[in-house]
C-alpha cells in the first residue's frame, strides 16, 4: 500500500474496487452498469480485467466517430503541442476557421462556441429571448419559448424548468418561467400555443432520451409554417441527433426543413472533450454584443482544432453514408424481432429505440445481460433500450450486437 500523509493512494486491484471507490467518493447521480472501462478503440472498449465489449451506446452519440479516431486524436495532439487555452480576451488562429467550417457544413451564417450541450441550449434560450425583445418587439422580460413534452435538453436549472420528467425536476425549484409545453408531434397544439410574446419553438428533431421518438411525417414542415406565420424562431436541438447520427449532417434535413438556430454538441467534441455550439442566422445570433454572454473555455484552441477535424470527417460524407446503410440493416433486423421479444422499434439511421415486449426482462436487466455477452447498451425508461453504435462499427460487429440483443430480450 502506498500512502501519502497517511492516505491510501494505491489504485484498486479489481473492478469491484474501482466501483467501490466511485460509490464512496463520487455523487450518486448515475446508476452505471458494473463495467470498469480501461481502454477503447473504434467500436470496442476493454475493461480492467481485459474483457472486450462492443459499444452500442457511443456516449449518447458523443462517440459517433468511435473511440480515439486517429484523425481526431492527431488533431488534438497537434494542437496540444501548440496552444491549448487563450480565453476569448484574445484571438487565436483556430477559432475563425472552426466557425467558418462549421457554418459552411451546416448551411448557417454564425457560430457561438460553448462547451457542454446544456450550455448551448442555455445560450440559444438567451439569444432567442434577446432577439424577441430587441427585434420582434416583445416587451422586455415577457418572452415565451414553446417546448415539447418528454423533451431532453440538459440539466441546468433553467433547462429542467421545462422538463416534463419529474425525476429531473423534483426538489430543484424554484424554476425559470417563460416556457410553455405542448405534446411532441402535434403541430396543431403547437400552433395554438403561439402568442404575440412567443420568441421561439425549441424541439429535438428526434427525441433521443424519450426513446428515439421520430415525429409524424410533415410535423416539422407544419411547425416551420406556424413559426413563419407568427414571426417565431425555430430552434432545433441537434446535440444528439446531429452530425451524421441519422444519416445526414442534421436530422432536420430528413424533414426538408431549415431551423433558424441549431444547437450542436456531443459528437462535435470527437469523443475527446466537450465542444458545443449554437449555429444559425446572422439576424438572430447577431443580437449578442460584447459582454452580454461568454465562456472561459468556449471556443478554446483544442476544442476548435478537434471540432475542425470533426467537420473534415463529416465533409467526406462517409459517416452519413455508413449511418444510412448500417442503419437500414439494423432496422430491418430489429423489426424482425417484433413479436419475438420486441414490442416496438423506432429510429432513423444507425439509431434505434426498442421497446421490450411485456413478459420480457426490464431494460436494466436486459442491459446487464447484454454486458455479460460483451455488448454495452443502456436502458432509457423502464422497458426501452437505446441502440446507437459508433458509425465506424463493422457490419460483422453490428450483427454480433444484434444477435446478443435478440438473445436477451426473450421472455
Ligand atoms: C445530451 C443532450 C443535451 C445536453 O448535453 P450535455 O453535454 O450533457 O450538457 C442537450 N440536448 C440533447 C438533445 C441531448 O441529447
């Protein structure tokens, strides 16, 4: 045992030891599977005992390009050898290039770089309010934002203020006012909720956390029309759905609809560090003036260098194509399991929410059984599993994972 000033400093000798350390010293705001990961590459991770697993979660889409993609690691390492942080008090030689390349990729005009996804959503909320007060003429302090039931936009006080998940809210009030909730997928309800004070509508193009819920055909076109008729901004939260997960750069591209503002995150950091951004039109993002918003780490040189490498990968189109092709195969095979342990399959591209049929295992039990078979997946809600392998996964590995799912969902 190594000690320093009488304190235990040795690393545990077993997986149980690491889990016990987490239990003792980290807050209990997660309930992880009992797997302790030590190494990872591509679509696979290895635990501290040397057991290999297929990653079927991809860090909730933060690992769209797999673990330690060589081009992303190279970009990070190169930048680590030059300059890592300047603060926004000064310019650096990566920020403008990152913003231009990301804007061109997403067909937008301006980029507000932040770090976590929740910060991007917070920033979009602030910008929409400012725009409503300054440009639309909504009396100051009265702007409203319409959101959908079962949304997931992050964990800050303001964001949980408009969550409909009691576990995410209970005990955390008082909440931020100014949000109106309507059912997801119901354009008429949304239209009816618009008032002269409505600044924006904030929606996920596909609701990931809710179980990979794809809206009815034509929903976003109707939402876009309603927004246009009433001078309301459409904000698409693409933090989980964007950057090739569904087979396109933006999931909203499937709907043939453009948003005024998009929030991006997760995969934008290449699975290396948190990088998020609000991207959109100059007419909206242009309302921010010096001193009105900011972030010490937002747009830092390493984040920008990695973000630029992510954009370069997306510019090849390869990952969008992989998602579309492997996704078609995934959905065909999963749909074949309906009536054989599955009740429902939803999703788009290499991304699926699957409901285990009544009489089968709980989502948690299925995740634990899958881990035993060497596949890492996570339940969302009682009986739903979210399947989101890295887009670099081989077809053979994808089939191995689906075989394991077919096995564990049997009643
Ligand atoms: C994950 C997620 C967020 C929050 O991102 P964090 O980086 O965890 O703060 C926001 N919106 C959506 C749709 C997400 O999936």
